[in-house]
């Protein structure tokens, strides 16, 4: 990826848009680069004044004080339990970018990674602002007061910013178990485990245990952040209408409210396949014509796996097969 970025910025146009790897980047260029890498426009929390023309392309610009930025980062840690936030700072002489990975409320310190080799530019001997970064294993930390002193801008993803504004956003596990999807398909829990810090439960419709599995993962707060639906391919072909109903309902149920319109298009196209003529037409359509068509090709055609990226989620669709097991159709939501 690093080599690809150097090639991208080897032209005058590339350097104008994304910065010069040998000289650095402006706040606007950093924002552009994050869209390039993540396909989603982040929120830029700007703590210092800049001329209007220096930020005119940033469509998600939040002008605020340095204290507001630091408080937002505290709230993010409290709600999400972790963070990965690119942050630009200036010590009065040098500007640099680090990535925040956490806040320790007991000491009010922020843990960060500094790409500077062998040390950190925020170590006492390397900066003009009097910041005294301390080692935290392979990372570093500074106090909230030190961060407030130097922060220039922080870049939060849409879910991160939403967490700051509304700590209760998203679909909770308790809310989901009372919803139509859970009750209509008579889901029965088969398994429960802890995986990568998430409580993960596996379900199946009571009438089809062994033919499909639904995985739901949520944080300690109860917010669902990961779901996966696996349906046996042979069963799906033999029970096509039920399989379509299950898949389109899965997409509609777990689609984030802010991205609902995009995912409802996918759900609608899936449900339209109950008409054999529609299925034949979609198989002949260009997979690149829409996210929905790409997903259907990945599930029922010859296409590779599909990936749909929106502000608050990613949805992947395709077929999978573990050694010794029959092939399955698979839909995975990462709710960020």
C-alpha cells in the first residue's frame, strides 16, 4: 500500500490532492487520503483556525476548540471501549500525525502510535512544546492536558462521531431479540462464546437447524457490531423462496438507520429473484452496474465476493466452503 501511495503522489496532481510523502500534507490533503484508503469521508474536528480555502473541500468539517476535541475523544473511548483515530498536531515548530488508540480514564492519558522511527516526536527531547510522552509498551502516551495543548485536528469515522453525539445509537442485542426478524423466523440460540472482545451468539430458525446459522456479535454495551448469515447452498436452491426471504430480511434488519436506503435496494433486488425471469435478467447484467447486482452475482452467479461500503457498515456477499463441508451462501455485516 505504501508503494502504491508513493506512485499515486508521483504526479503534480497526485501531490496536490494527497500531499507530498517527502514534505508532508495539509489537513485537507490528509482528509482526502483517508477517503482514498477507507472509501468513506471522515469527520474532521478542527481545533485551530485555518483560512476557508484551506478546508473548502472537507465536506464533514467540525470547527471546535482543542478542549472540545479532547472531550470528544474521552467520550468515544467511554462509549466504544477503544479507538483508532488519526490526529494531526503542531508543537509550535513541527507538524506531525499520530494515531490515538485509547484513553486511560484513571490517569487521563491518551495512548498513541507514532510512526517516527525509534522514538516519538512527542518525547521530551524531540519537541518544542514541552510535551513529555511516556512509553506504553510499543506505543506512547501523553496527558489530556498535553494533547489539548498541541492538537490541531482529529479525524473520526461516521460511527465514531455518531457515538460521541449519541452514545445509544445503533441496534442493541436486547432490542433485536424483540424485533420482527427474531420472532418471525423463530430463532433458537445454539451457541455462545466470547470472540475478540465481543459476546457472540449463534442462532438458527427452529425448523431449519443444521441448514443455516446466524451469528450475532455485540459489545459489552449491547450494541451489535457484527452479524453473519450462512445458508447451505443445496438447501437454498431446494427452498429458494424461504432462503430469499431470510436473506433479504437479514439485510433489512441489520442495515444501519443512516445507511438504510442503500441496503434496502439490495434487499429489494434479492426479493425480486422470486420471479425466475428477474433472476435470469440479473445474471446477464453487468455486476458493476450496482451494489445489489454485484451481491446477487456473488451469491448466485459466477461473480467473485462482493463488498458494499457505506458510512456505518460494510456488507460482504459470496459463497464459501470449509474443508469437508458443503458450500454455503454467506452474508456478513460489519457494523463498525
